[in-house]
C-alpha cells in the first residue's frame, strides 16, 4: 500500500541561522517519529546541501523546483542531475505558486518530471484547482488534465516512482478549508486516474498527499481517509512543534 509521507515546503522563508535552528529541533524530534512515516523537508535552494548533511537519517530533503535540462546556459537554474549529485533525492514540481507566478504549464512540469526520473530524483508532482474552478464544478476536469499532462509519456514503472500532491488552491491562504470528505473524494478520483495511466497495482503504491492548509487541528481527520497518504505542508512546516504534531497525527 501507499507509503505515508509528511513533506514540509518552506518556500522562500528562513535565514541560514533560522534554518540551522529548525533543523536542530527537528533532528531532536525525529527519534520519536513513527517508523512508517517518511518525513521530507524542502528548504530554499540556497540551503539544500547544508541541510542535507545535517539531518537525521529518517529526515529527507527535497528541492522546491529544478530545470528540465541536465546542464547548459540557464543562469540561475539548478538541474535534477545537480540535485542528485548533492544527494537531494526529492523535488517538488508544478506547485501552484510556480504555475501562478512563473508561468509553469503541464508541459513544462512534464519535462521536469522526466528529467528527475532520469536522474533518480523522486518528483512530487503538484496538481489542484483554483477557487473559480471549484465553484464552477470543474475541479475533476482540471485535476485530471494536470495529472495526465504532468505524467504524459511515462511508463507504469515510472509513474509508480512519483509522488502526487493535491493542492486545493482555493483552500490555501483564503480562510476556506477543504473538509476531510472533500479531500478523500478527489484523492480517490486521482488514484482512479493513476490506475488508468498505469495499473491498479501501481496506483495503490503511489503516495497521494494533501496540500491545502493542513494543520495540527485537522491533520488527524484528513490523514485518516483511505486515499490520503499524508500531506505537503506549507506554513505549519516552518514551526517545529506544529510539524512534529502533524507527523505524529499517525
């Protein structure tokens, strides 16, 4: 069955001193985490290698983005090959903020997914609908299109190596909250589509994370749903106590 995962996306937050302090707190807490939960943190790119060499063995590190090409004249970019060479084994791709602010498309996400898989970096592929899309009943159409677009051209074996993160964009920083039943409904839909793209056996092994304002107050109920395999956590991952509570929701 799917592996339980709690992943923290720090976005563009924390100084180097604050990063070291947070990592130290998490390292101390890591000894008591459930053994069947994979914990991932994603600090800003500048700090990745420093964090990677200072985390406990059961605390993994992800990048927040990468470039699709292996190398070349792409000023300011980092490739999946460079991530792998720095022992960064996970990468968040297609986050709603990357789509909104940097014009990323399903096609560009797909190219990055393929690049990560080629280098042995596990992609965390983000999909999810906007508020107006949810209010007009287009959520399933949007989610399916993003999923198919992001995983286009992949074999069943390659799809099985991916992690999918569902972000109801309308529930992030808006004061609106998706219920656990809403989360389960669309996660079950995503797993059905993953089975169509690969196989039911593969789909059952893929972790589908929830990424919509998940907090200690609602995580236990959301994580209890059969098709919710954990969370991609934003703000709550910046506080060690809150992140620890989310991990221990299991």
